[in-house]
């Protein structure tokens, strides 16, 4: 289970999470690996993935999508996020 800490201060927002992820191999045995769950989206934006494993994959795809388009501002990120995540979630 992913643990996420978020804290707002006058200086900014603190995000922290663990990096442990779990998957089950072909025999059903539980395996663990490390995964980057906090992704920088812009100069003042980030996202944290937790829960279902595709969250990190979709988050990385969104990060790449924004980088390719040189999106940095919070308003732009917010404008692109709903259609991007809706479309990608359906395909997974």
C-alpha cells in the first residue's frame, strides 16, 4: 500500500511517498520493486501516483506528453489533464 504525505506551508507544498511497488509473477508469488511515484510536471506542478499499478505508467506518459509540448504553467497542466487521463484510462 502506497503511503503519501502532503503538507502545505507558507513556503510551498511538501510531497513525499514510499517507492515500493508489488506485482505477482506467473506462479502467483508476490514480488517487490522500486518505482518513482512523484513526477514533476512543470515548474510548480507535480503528481503522485498510488494504488493501481497503471497510475505510474499513465503518470509517466502524461509527464512525457507535457514535456513534448513544453507545457509548464499550472493552468495549462490543468487544461490538458482531464482529457488526457480520461482517454488513457479507457485504453488501459
